[in-house]
């Protein structure tokens, strides 16, 4: 376990949104994708479109909340000795989501508020609902508990996106313009990069430094602690796993990504390449999806992710053996939905997709 990432108590119980434009904070919806992402592999067309590529850990640049205004928060994938492939675009976006949630928890938590998220293919509406709670119930929560709740919400929203991409319906666009999303659904780097971002975003939101400054430092320190390799070494890592973890082509398709991570609870253990040059003796640095809080309740008891499903998503869910009662799915439905998707993927690609 990476102690740095989970030691919320080391940070003060306050934070700073200094440097983040008020317009960005006011208009930023939960899970508002801001950065190009997120194809695993080095396929020709995605690279040319800015949807795939590598990043050198020495050139991550600054961090800009929600990329507003656009700047030089560089993105791409880096191979790390302790965290496997890390998608810095997913990391940055997930960080901003969870920071946004954390800053607003004081008004949202226990309020009965239904907070809108960005609309996405397959859903007519997405939101996070915060059930009504008494002041006495809220008083039981420590600041560390609130931090864990913010991380949990961010990760739950990321999983809702992965579910939609599993059926190639997350992006609403003409078919000719859509990269085959199933190639990136629950791909090998997603779970770790998403959760890592959620954790770092809340860390930065609790840091007394300006958020963007704190995030830039946390990204650089974390990649360093994970043993991030250079851009050329990451390309070599891709070459080393070509044909076993991914298949190169002009355009990614369902069978292009041969390793998938369906973790939705407990520890997220990164996939590491065996005998990776420069990583002798490295072990996976697991991180954990928030569960029990200090009061004995679960982080997920304090919110409900709501995805109002369209007919196309309902049909796709039926295809993996999941019948939805009503028109809404929540994080409580994830176990059966994700297990159904996992079964489908394994059936088509084989059991080998689940192991390094």
C-alpha cells in the first residue's frame, strides 16, 4: 500500500481552491471530461488524434483545474515500476472530479441534493444524490471520513463511465467519429489511474497550497515514488507487451486490449510487466477503494450515483444477463453489472485478460 496516498490525516482539515477561476468552480459538473484520453496502446489513428501516446515523467508540466483556461498540463501514459501503466489524463480528470466534490461536501452531504453530472451516451441523466441526514449523523464524520467519501464518489462516477464504454455508447457522435470505446472499457490501466487520481485530487484539495500547485507537485512526487520510466522506456514497455497485452492496428477495436481490470471494490492492484528492464525487485503498489469509515458505516452509505438509462443501454445490459428494475442504476448495481460485463469480455477474449 502506498502510505502517502492514503494518509489523509497528514494533511490539514482545510484546503485551498486558490488559483482556480470562480467560473470553473461554478460551472464544473461532476465528471466533466476536460482532457484527451484514453486509448491503451499505440494505434496509428488514436495517436494522430491525440487519444493515445506516452508522457515523460520529467515533462508533466503544470496542472490546471478542468483545463480552464487551457494550458500545459501534459497527458499521456507512463509505465511505472510499482503502478504499471498510468494514464495521466485519467488521473488529472479524476483528481479534479474528487476535488470538486470535496470542496462542496459541506453543502451537499446530508442535504437531499441531487447534483447533476455531465450527460453521457446511454444515459438520459447522470447525477449524485446525497440523502437527508441529521446534524447528529453528520457530526459523526471526521474530515478523513469526508475525504474518503469524496474519493469514493469520484471512483463510482468513473465506473459509471466504464460501464457505458463497455457497450460503445459513452460518446454521442456519428459512428465514423467514434473510436471503438470497448477497447478502453475497463482496460488494464483504468482502475488504477482513476482511483489514483481520485486520491490525489482530494489530497490536493486539502493542501493549504493553491490546488493547481499542489496537484502538480503530487503528480510528480507520486510518479517518482512509483518508479515512472521515461517516454522511450514506456514505448519499450508497450513493445514488450505487444501481442500479449494489446494488439496494434490503425484503429483500436474490442480485441485490441488484451488485459482488463474490473475492480470495483477493495484493493486495486496494478498489473506489472514481468522482467521489466529497470524495475528489478519492484512489487505492485496497491491502493484501496474507500470502504468502512471511522463510525463503522460505509462511504457509499452517504451518496447514491444515479444513471438514468436509455433504451439502448437497457438492451445492452440484458445482453450480459442484467435486468434493471425501473430506469435508474446506482453503485449498488455495480457488482452484478460489472460481473456481467466481465463474463462477456472473458467469454470473447479468454481468462488471460484478468492476469498480468
